[in-house]
């Protein structure tokens, strides 16, 4: 496994990070829960292959992910070599002291005495300050670091690119986690700025929430990219950015862990290879017009629209050229009455979307696309 320095934090970390958002699940009745044995096996395989950076989140996998990660790490013989990152989700910050209560609960769930990094989760410039005015979470975070419960402070960024610099310039952030891939390079300037200031930089969504596990049409025709498959291409492209330390992947199977590990072991794309792909994408900017990571924050829809799946199918149709597949899968949504035509334009989803997608307008476009 390729390793690197994580900004100026002093940590040596694997260039492939394990994201715990997509652990294998099992259905019990009408609910889904983490398949503990399979999930622990997946995490342990990643650690066996040299992954030592583990990213966790309070709300992941129906709030069970952290418990399972805790089980996996507690049974790993070399857990002192691991770097564990947790996040304080903005969606549960309602009252003064909520950050401290969440932090203590997460430490218990993961069986940790401290977190190497603790992040403000999913924040932008405005809501980071608004939540602080209501809950005092900035001072709570500083106090947690002073007490040794948190070694380093950082943020998971979801906002307009220009606001990233404002958060970096607060001076308290030592780690940045943000979205970046060859379809969406909007945070490229912010990544460079953060790296220049000494922050460690972790990229989430390097494979675009799974979309780039399939080669976009046109890309497959390029002969000099030096990658054997689509996911490998996406991971190695991200790591070609000199400001990026870690490509974070939500891995739900041993097979995925092994494939991603092998991809990262090949090293980043060369400057020439990355430049070829960048030039290709610059000529196809319409591919990013409907960019959705599939995070699911927009759900549940009050009227049952499966918003992430609708957007996924639009991307399959427009971006990847898989028209037949997308149409057939959309018909399934229609049969289930979960398609875009069920939108009643209530707007509940708009405030939840970290990408600020104009969801209602995009759903209307999806109806027109598949009607044709």
C-alpha cells in the first residue's frame, strides 16, 4: 500500500482510506442493518492490505456503522497504528453541548479513548457559524482538543467552492475532507489552498458515488490513460493532484477493497495521463450538469420519490450512454410509484442537499427525458 504524509499533521497514512458509509447490509423485516460479520471481514481485509486511515460518521448505515467499526478495530492486533477520523453531524446540533455529548457517545460506540481527527461534518461557511451561535460547538471542539479527546480538528466540506477558503482561514482546521473527481473538479482551487496552508486533504467521492465505476462514453476511447478499469482510473486521477493525500472510498465488499488497493498500489496517474483526462472532461462539461453523489441526505421524500435513484439513472443515460439500462430501471421506479413524476414540489429536499442541486427542476427534466 502506498503511504504519504497527511499535510503537516505528522501522520503517515495510506493513500487509500476506508470510508465506513457503505458497509454490507442485511434486511430484517422492512429495515436494513449492518451485516456485522461481513463488515468486519471487509474492514480487516483493508487493514491487512495496509490501509490505516479509517473514516467514520455518526449517521452512516442507519447509525450502526460506528458500532461495527469499533468491533472491527477492537479485534485488530495493531490498532495503535491506525488513524481514526469521526465527525460531528450538523443535523443533530440543536442545543448547547450537543457536540460534546455526540463526541462522548461516538467514543463509546467505537471503543476509542480519543479520535485522531474530529470533523465538523457536512458544513459550509454559513451553517458552520449559525450552528455555533446556537450551540457553541466551536468552543466545545476546542475544549475537546485541549482535553485530549480529539487530537486534530477538521471539516467535511459541502458548500460553494469559494467558501472553502473562509473555513481554512479560521486557523483551527488541520484536515479537509471534500469532494473531488474528474467529473467534478470544483474544489480543485480550494484543495490547493488548503494544502498550501498545511492541511491534510482527504478526497471523498473519488469514484463519484460509484458513477465512475463505469467509463463515461468517450473516455473509454482514450488509449493512453494507463488504467485497466474505470474505478482504478478515478482513484489514480484523484491521487495525481499534488494537494491530495488520501482517496477515501466507501467499500462494501472484500472484492472492492482488493480492487481499490491494487489500483492505488499502481501509483497516481502521470501528469500527462491526468492531463489527457482533464482535457477530455473540459470538453464534456455537460456531464456534470446533474451531479449527485448519492449521499441520500435529500431523503426521505414526503411523496415517496426515490430522488437519488432517479438522478443515478439520469446520469447513466446522459453521462455513461447506458440508455437501455437506464430506461428499464426507470420503468421499475414508475411501477413502484417512486419516479420523478410523483414530485409535488414541496421543497423539503432542497435544504437538505449538500450539493445545492435544484432538485425539483432536475426531477422535471428527468420526467421529460424518460418520457421521450
